[in-house]
């Protein structure tokens, strides 16, 4: 296998596994709250994601040069990418360790908090680097390569709940983090043998001539990303607990979550494929209202309605699909002098919204608010997001691509793949 092909396959495989790792914890929500396993309350389950939010925001801001402008001049894309994989691997190993002490509540919960902190750092470090590296590996087909990578990352998010359901069905749910840890360890070993080095010196995170910081107008994009983070996380983190309260079997709840993430990915690919006939700007305005309708459907689901449950969350996935990447694309084209900062800032705002939904719902449930009522309220947030979309895209043509363009680099070839 040629060095170039090995690098391309490794980067794509890393995207797939990153998606699996990212959704492992929400996919196992029923296990974390089960009295037979970790026995977490709804509040404890939600709070479990607080470290992930903090570390993901810090990693995103660092990578964008917003916390420490000199940081990107000290690291290479390869080192950031490998560090992200190592953080993901640490998250899976800590999850495995927590399983070993699951009935020692304080010890297990502490390990879970450490695991989600590592996962947030891994997400914030690995994903931007993966986008940059895949574009550099395919300079003549950057848009297609980034779309493929993000489709694989999305496939990973859809596979995680499916794997949890399969492993849980055979009484060994911990098989998923074992599989993820083994794959991540292999990717680290292979990646260290590959060149993946920019042609210039470190400091590829900021384009030459780009300005640092963020202008005031950025916050329109930031507000949209914040609202989107709330909406996506309601589906991604709380769907299984909602369906459990409606008497839906755990396998069906996992299928609903798989359907949600699968439609997020399929929607992005579909909108990218049809943007010649349906401008992505139009889709950007319509999707939040489709998502609001999906929230209403989820809120009124009857008890023991597996088919309707899966369909409602699939519709929610389609409503979410292209909103986050299009927000970054609109921001990068509107604020052309701040492209790297815009990408990092939007992801940080998205993570802030993720945090509000991830650990804000738990106390509400603990106070007696029914989860369907919270989903109904989320419809209002989605509708508000739809209104903000007109401010984001006001006077702007559709972006050239659905997925944001990463910082371009070129890779050196003087270090061949070790045989």
C-alpha cells in the first residue's frame, strides 16, 4: 500500500472511530441510569457531561488561536491529531475502569467525569485536525474529501447506539468501549509511523494574513450555534430516557438514536448533493422549522409506539443535519479575515449549548418536569433558531460548500511509510 493511500485510509478510519467514541456515553444512557448498573440519577447523568463541555470548548478555542494566539505556532496538525486520539483512548480506558467499580458509586462517577473530560479534549483536538489533514491529502478534491470524512464521522455516531444495543443484547455492553479502545490504540500506532507533516513549519492553524479575535457581528453566528447545540443534544442525550419513560424497549430506543444520527449524516450528504437545485441557504432556513415539528411529534408520542418513536427521531435528525456546518460556512464567507477563529468560535458556542441541554435537563427531570414537556419547549428553541437563521444568512448567497473549508496545508513526502 502506498504511503499516500495509507495516510488517507488512516485519517478516514480515525473519523469513523471519533464518531463512535463521541456518542458512546449518550448511547449508554440507559445503562448509566439503570439500578442494576451505575444507578445514576437524571441529574448525575446530565452533570457527567460537564467536563466534556469544558475541555471541548478549551480545545476548540486553543485550536482557533482565541485563548492563546501563539499556541498554533507551537504545534503541528499531526501532533494535535495524535493528541486527540490519545485523549479519546484515555476516555475509553477510564470508562472501562469505571465499569470495574460500577457499584462503588463515588469511585465510578469520578472515573466517568474524568472519561468525559478526556473525550471533550479528544473531540476538540482531533476533529479540526482531521478536516485539515484530509484536505491536504486530496488537494485536487478538497470538498469531496472533507464531505467523505464528515460522512464517516457521522456514520460512527450512528453506529455507537447500534453497537450498544447489540452488545447489551448479549449481556456485555462494555464490548463497545473495548472495541473503540483497541481501534484507537491501533490508529495511534499507525499514525505515528506516517509523515502527516505540513510542508512549512508548525503554525498551520492560522492562515497567513488572518486576524485574531472575533468581531461583534460574529455573535449572530454564535447565538445560532448555541441554540443548535441545545436542540441537537436534546435528541442525542435524552432520547433514550424519554422513550424509556414511554415504555419503549431499550433496543428500540437505541434504534431511534441510531436513526437520529444516521439522518444527521444523510441529510448533510443529501443537501450537499442537491445544492445545485435547492440552494443550501433555503435549506438553512427550512431545517430549524422541520426540527421544531419533530420536537412537537416527540412531545406527543403515545406510550408503546416504537415505530412512531423511531420516525420522530429520524425526522429530528434530518432537521439538525446541515445546520452546524452551514453556520460555519456562512461565518467563514461573511468574515473572510477570521476564518479559523470563526470555526473555533462556532464550535465553542455549540458546545456551550450542548452543555446547557446535557446537564440542564437532569435537574428539571429531578424536579418533576416530564421529559416530553422539555421536548415540547425545545420546539420553541428550534423555532427561534429558525428566526435567527435569517440574520445569519441575510444578504448572503449559499455557501460554495455545505462543509466548511479547512485551513489548507501541503504534506511533505520525504519520510516514506515504514514497511
